[in-house]
C-alpha cells in the first residue's frame, strides 16, 4: 500500500457512519455507498470526539468573564488562524470571517464591496448559482466563456477587460466546477485580473475539499484576494463557512448584519464599528462550527492534502475509465477535474437513475442541474428557448433536463465505483422493467417504487427527534 492509499484508508476508518447499512428493495440492508460528497461530506469521528470534550467547556464567546467563556473565546479566535493557515492566507493583512457556508460568504462579499449599478463582475459561465445570483443582484454580470466541453476559456477574460475598461470590479470564479469537476486556472486568472487592477474571488466550495490550496502572498501577481468555502463540504460538522479577504476591504463600509458584537461604541447618532472580523460576525458566533472546522482542517493536514488529493485523482481516473466502458453512459466535461463526474444513461430520466441507485443499490448521488442551470444547459446543448418554466414550477424532475452526478472524496473506494457501474448496467439492460416499477411523484419530488409504503420505509432508519 502506498502513502496515498494509507492516508485514504485512515480517512475512511475515521468517517462517522461509514458502516451504516441502508434499506434496499428485495434485500434487507446494504452498506451505504455515498457518492454525493459535493453536496455535503460526512464528519470525522476523531473530530466529533474532540468536540465531545469541548462541549464541557462551551460557553458564550467574546462576552463573558467566566473561565469557560475565556476558553471558548480563545478557541474561537484560534480557529480563525488555523483556517487562514490551511489556505495560505496572510494573518497580518487578511481577515477570516466565519459565516454559515459559501452562499452566505459570497452574499456578504457582494454587499461589502459597495458595488455600483454600472459596475461589472466577471463570473464564469460555469458558476454555481451561489456565485452568480448575488452578483446579478448588485451589479452587472459578464460571463467568461466556456468551450463546448465546458472548459473555461481564460483568454476571454482578457477580452472582457479590453471591452469594459475600468468597469470590471471583481472576477468571481469557482476553483472547481460542481458539475464537471473542472479545475480552473485561478492563479492565471488572478494574474490577468491584477494586471487590470481588479481583485479576484475564488469560490472554493468544490476545490478546498479536494486539493491543497494556497492563496499566495499579497506581493505575488497571482495572489487570490478573496476566498470562500463551506465546512460541511470538507468533513466539518456544525455548519461553519468561511470568507477570507484583505482586512482593508472589511474595514470600510457598514456590515450587512448589524447588532451585538459588531461595534465598539454606539451613541444616539453615531456607530463606531468593531475591527474585522468582529464587525462582520454579528450576534453570538457559532463556536462549535468554528471548532469543528478548524479541528477538521488540522486533521486533514496531518493526513496530507497532497496524499488525499493524489488518491482521489487515481480514483477519479478509475471511475472515468469504468463509466466510459459502460454502455449508454455519456460523460460531460474533460480533465483537469476533481472527483466530480456528471453523466446521463441512455434515454433514461436522470431522476429515475437516481431513484434506482437509491432504492435498489443503496447508493447516494445527485441528479438534475446541481444549482448550475445555465452551465448544465450549455453542456446538454440546450438554449433558453428550450426551457419550459412550467416544468420547474411544478417540480417535474422527470421531465426537467439534467444529469446524474457522482462526487468522490478520498475515502471512497474502487469497490464502490464497481457497485455503481454494476447497477448502471443492470438498469440499462432492464429499462422497461424499471420504468414500470417506479412512478414519478411530484409530491415527493422524484420517482418512488410502486407499492413501497413511505412511512414504513423512513421508519427503518430508526432515527428520530
Ligand atoms: C461550486 C459551489 N459553490 C457554492 C456552493 C454553495 O455552497 P453552500 O451550499 O455550502 O453555501 C456550492 C454547493 O454545492 C458549490 O458546489
């Protein structure tokens, strides 16, 4: 076993619930195969154990004078530093703002940049809605093109700068796509942006969990100015996300949320705002989330992001090879990519593929458009004229164009890929039979096996409040 495999195996051993069996039709239980890590990753047992101890010392942060408050405050502050170091942020010049998730981070930045209506934000044509809609709401958006395989065309950014001199105030790009897994050349894009005096934001939601990342020093031309990512996609429990950027960008202007913790002094007619990041972390903060995220990042550093990323690359190659050799499978996108692979199977609705994988095979994956509808349409060769809003209004996932997505993490195995491929083959060879055995339910929002009692099925988990 090489060092990559050793790291990946250790990660697998530490995944909470990795041995959990789920109910499947015709058999009683099957080991859950989780291939939806781009949505959320499971937490880690060692981190949960560490947190179990932490809760004994938990108390209000930055507000109390008791010992537990002091400990909690210290841990909360330290978590910011650990997060900054994980991505090579500059602890002197940058600030780490703890938020809920990437969506909140990007919305916050869109507010804090004080954009004017005529300003332009250049985003790519492959963004998740969370890195598109906040910019559309506050400025004008121009899209950096992608080619027919969905790969970014970096030179187009240069053209946009020439076309709109001085108007582009931010370049906002994903580090990796949540549809095709494409890894964007973010440092190259940073160099282009900086040569025009423009900062860059990297939406790291799908990159940080998969690769070691370095924002690089401020003095470098390819430094990343702003970075956002979600703890729940990088094995951290208890919901903390991150927005990192220069302190100066947060020192001016007013915060989007105002209230306790955000101020130094309040008089009847003036407010003196607190220093970053406090100014942007309104209310009592999520110290559990901060602890969980920082402890998780330390854990990942111990195993080695390069080892884990290397293992995942090999696993992704294996999955691509197996899927390519499976009749009826059409894969979207090209390398370079993280372990996110979207495909379709023959003429089967993506939602039916998802249902069969869930109910028959015990496999968790995702289908449809993955909150990146414009990009998915592009990859499918559709235009906006092909869109029927009524289908979306009525949640007809059986008719809405889309894809099936698997997203790997370094704890997944070749055996799990083999199980997926085996079931794709079974489905493809028995299409008529499966179409008959499943019925689309708009109420449930997906296909449901004919005759399966919903309550009885969900009660099998034995989990309740
Ligand atoms: C590329 C990308 N950006 C942003 C988000 C939003 O992340 P969150 O839901 O954690 O805010 C996602 C979620 O899947 C994503 O894949």
